[in-house]
C-alpha cells in the first residue's frame, strides 16, 4: 500500500488549494469529483457541502488519503468500476456515487462513517439474508450490489433480518420468514434496484417494489401430479407455471414434489426419499396463502414402507435460530408442538390459530369410511345426499340407522318418514358445511384486513353478501324443522302428524326461500366471476372441495341444493300420503301441507318471474337513449320483445328498423341504431359530438296499451309476410292512427306475439275476453304494400341523403333568414309572371332567382297567354294523411 501511495503521489498532482489546506493543517475534508459527475450542477452543489472540491481525471490524479485524525477524503464517481474506482477503493477513500450525494444533501445527513463504497441509499435500513444460492460468484455479486446501495447482510436468520432473498420457496429460512411475515424476494429485486441506481427516488423497501419482485409460490419446484383427471392435471399445471414452478415426470431426477389425489390413489408412488409426496391440499393452500406451505403438514397418508419414513428427520435449525434470536417460538409444525408442550408464547399460538383458520391444518377432519357412505346411499337413494356432518361423524348414530331386519318391522309410512328424516339431516348438514366451511372463514378473513403484512381478505363484503347473504334464514328454518323431526322419530306412532309439522313452517318458507331462489343466478354469476378472477379464492374453493364434508362437490353445486329441496319434500310428503289411511288424523294435515308447499313453490316461481321481469326492465331502460324515466315502475314488468320494420310513416319513417318492448301496461317503441348512419351521440361536455354511442337503441314513443284500440293481423300473402297493424287513439285525439309493421325477428311467432299483446291490453282495461281486440284483414283492405320496401344499403344511403337535404333546406328557409337578408333576397326575385290570382303555393312556385333564370325561358313563358300552369313543388303541396281510408275500413269492419 505504501508503494502504491508513493507511486500515486509521484504520478499525480493536486491543486494549489489542496496543498495549502494540507500545509495549514485544515480540518476541511477533500472531495474529489470525477469529470463525469462535476458537470451536473446539482451534484456539484451537493458535493460542496461535504468539503473542498477538486476534479480528478484518472487514478494518477488522486493524492494519498490523509491519515487519522485528519478528516476523510471523498471520491464522487460513477460508475463503480474502472481504474479510478479501483484505485480509490484500495487507497481507503470514501467512495460515493452521485445519487448518494444527492440523497444525503436532500436529507441533510452526513456521509456514513464506514469506508464501504456507497452509490445510493436505495436499500438503506434493509438487513438481508440469503437462502438457496449455491454459486459463490453469484452470491458475492449480489452482496456487493446490496452494500453499494446501503444494505446490510446477515448469514443466519435473526430478529434483525428484514428481508430474505431466496432461490427457491423451500428450506428452513423460508419457513422462518413466512412464519414471521418477512418479505421473501427473488434475486430480481436486487437487479431492479441496481438498474435504477441513478434515480434518487428509488426505494427498495417500497410496497410496489416488494410486490413486484416477491418470490413466487412454487419457485424452484418441479412437481409431478398423480391420480388427477386429465383436465384437472392440465389446470393445475397452468396454475403451477403461473406461480413459478414446472411440471416433470415421476422418474425425473430433479423432481421435488409429487402431488397426489388422495381420493383416487391408495398407495404412494415409488420415488426418491427426498421427494415430498403431498396431498392436493398442499398445492391449493400454497396458492391461497401466497407462500409455499410446510410439506410435513400435508404428507400423503401412505408415506411409510418397510418401516422407513419418506419424511427426513426434522432439523434443529429453527429451534437453534429461535434460541439465538430470542424472538420466541418457531413457526414450523413440529416446532409449534414442541413450543406448546414447553409453554409456547401467545404470539405462536395466535399464528397457529390463524394458520388453521386458513386451512393449514389437514388433521381436523377424518375421511368417513366407504361403509358409512353405502349405508347412507341405500337409505336416501340419492348420491348427493351422502354428506357427513362437519365433525366427521355420521349424521345419524349407528343405532339410529335401521338395518334390513329393522326396516322389515317398520310400516311403509314409517319407512318413508325415515327417508324424509335422513334427507333433511343431510340437507341441514350441507347448509352447515356451507355456513361453517365457506361463509364464516371468508367473513373472518374480510374482518382482518391485514395480518403479518399480508392481505387476508379473499372477498369483500359486497361479494360475500351476494353469495351468502340469503342463506342463513333457510339454514335456521331447517335446523328447527330437523329438531322437530327428530322428536317425532323418537316418539313415533302412526298417529304422529307429519303434515301439521310441515304446515307449521310453510309461512317461514315463503319468507326465506324467495330471496335466495330469485337471485340465485346473480349468486352463481358472482361466484363464477370471483372464482375466475381471484386466484386465492379459487384455491380456497379447491381446498374446501377436497374435504370429505363437501363430498368432492364444488360450492356452486352445494348452493343449488336449497333450490331443489322444496320439490324433494313435496315428493316425500306425497309418498307418505299414499301410505296414510284416510281415517288417520294426519291424512287431512298431509293434504293441507302438500297444498301449502305447492302454494309456496308457486309463490316462489311467480316472485321469481316478477323479479326477472323487473331486472330485464332495468336492462332495457339502460339500453335505450332518451328513454322516459317513468318506464321503470314497481307495478310493471317486461313481457316480450319483437323486432319490426315500420310500413307506415307516422312513428319513425317507412323502412326504419324498430324494436317493440312489450310490458304489462305499455309498449316502448325504439329505433335500432345503425352502425353506419347513426354513429353520433350527445355531446361530451366540450361542445363536440361523441362518436359511437354505447346505447344500442333510441327512444321513439311510449305507447300505453290503453290507447291501442285494435290489433290487426294481416293475412299472409305472396308479397305480405309477418305483417300486422295497430289502430291507436288517445283521449286527446279525435281520429285514429294506424301503424303497420312487418316482423323481421325469425325467433318471434307473429300469432303468439299478437295474442300476448291482446292479453295485456285486456288486462289493462279490465276485460276478460282478449280475442275481441284482435281482427284479421287482407293487406289491400288497409292499403298496405310491401313490394316497394327497399331495405338495401343503397336505399338507406338515399334515404339518409334525402333527410339531410330536407334539413339543409329548412336551415336556409326564409322563415329562418334575418329580415335584412330577406329584403335583399326579395330584390333578386324575378318580376315576371302574374301573382294576382294565384294561391300562396303557386306564388311560391313562381319565385325564381334572377341570377338563375334562362332568358329564352323567361321570354317564352312571358309572351304566351296559354302557357302551362305552374305547379307548386312537392314540399309545399297539400298532402292527405296516409291511412285515413284504412282507418275507415277498419271502423267499418
């Protein structure tokens, strides 16, 4: 070092200012800045607060650093490589990057006391530990970059470690970090921070940066799936790949996990002892919790063969780390048990409770034997009813399940009652499973917004309300009903009134079932949406589906059971009635109970129909531009829809495509927006037109059915298909109006639609006979002609151009011209032609601009007395109303 310093002092030189400071024994630090950094004014100003500045061009320009107790010498350079950086680092200079200088100046902090090079403060305060890196060069490189950014390194996990950088989602350090909520990051975190080393605002511990570079759940894992159906295997492989893992064959030397479907696999596959053979619950629990779970908690049951366990001996690393760090309690499964035996800390017990709440404990439930399944199946006759209770026991005690001998001793009436009791027990068990396995855990997770630095909520309160909000009343109702059925079974006699028991709960069924059944489609859509868009919720559903309480049924399959239950009870009661003698007091009660159940189901269906009609009415209102707000009403519901082409001219125009929305008391007439010609929409607030309206229809007219006096079915002819007409007259109008249409919707039957319309008209005016509103006529009787109905694109263009010409003509008409311009234009009117005995229409026809007249034409027309009479243009000719004769013919009919 002395020789290198001596050589540097001989080769280099310093400024005269620095020499004077050294000779005077000044305590001001010397700050040497490379040429690339001194050019920036901000960096230069930040360096001046550290000491006296000097510019260096290369390693030969660096003097030897001042010895203690003299102030340290600084070098500000970038990048941290090259001869200048190496020479300053070896000479024990305090090397700083321009980013670090700017950050220190902004925070008004002194430079750090250690001699380690510091490029930026991006990782300041981060204490980092590594796991799973086998290459020494790679690890050395990462440690160097972390030091350059102000971070610290620890070899072992302790209470001071704030971040873990892991190459794979496994190992004791990974378990420790996951248990204590420490961020586990990938190597890309360091690389991304170093790429942004020149950005003073870059902070490695920022939440967005941590989330972006969080280690994926199955990083470094090579997984083989055994026993799953082909489609499920493909789905799990896609989830595995999206979470950083890869699939492999069972005999792959690099295989780390074998995930087994325990329902289809009896014996564990032959593989290496170091491979983790786990259940599917481990896979989905890892996805749900966003961290790889401890394999020891999810080992497949057949893990021992010939007395040799596949699970390696649990290491003592966690206990040793816990003892060294004095944090208290390890987070592994075996460590938690040991800590509990030795008096574990409350924090460890709380973490264990939360892990069990998230589905981490797979030993809470035991799989029911196949013998019990067969017994229940033989009783209920329905595979879906074979659902155990949540405590893993059979729903009925063994003494309560009658065998064949006992069944023969029972009367047919009692046998059917036992089937009713069994199915009701299974049904309540399913509701109990939905509430306790799905609803309550999801609500508890929603209450805990964040725990251990992670968001625990899988669904928000709105989603929970839509999926589960209407289920608790049904659950409470059938719990009470099951208790009374059990009491009747315990005190059984042929005179026990089953009908009275069911009839007692029919009023509660009317209140509990309609909200659930009516909005079941919304529940199903919300469940499918959350399952599709929320991977953690999808994993939660998969975990629950593997539990024996669900019988391998999905939540959607379980939620449909309330929809099916009332018809099932009705069938069982009808069977009991068949085996009940008319002299039995329960016979009349069963008849009343069946009538009450049918009334409940009818009420549910009617309420569901009304609800769907009102929901459709809201959708229709939102799809129609300028639709009247009073279309949406509580007493109104949607009936049907029909697409037509107008043949008359009164509503929108001949040939226009219209849509008729029929409601119970009115009919909304709207026009379909054309993509080619109706692309403009209301202004967007800036005065410009917004192109491409989001609403597909435009309001034309709201036609109350009370104003429709007659519906005319036009008989089919060669040139007249699917044509009908409506004769309307309101109380304020003296004459009838006739609107004719041609149905273009192939899915609509004309006869059925017209009868629906007449039925709603009759209901509106409180008449029983709806056929009186329907008439049948020939097309020629109403002057209806469809032969010239042009629907081609060219005709639409011509029609659009004609309407544009009319609008332009109206805009330039004299009625809208200012008075001065009107007088100026009147002086240009041709003076030829008498206007004394002409009508106003003829006068307007003779008005011609002098600049546009032909001289020869003017002479000819002015000289001849017997000239042809001038005819007024069509725009000013009086026209008779179309359809007047047709309305008269209809009145005669």
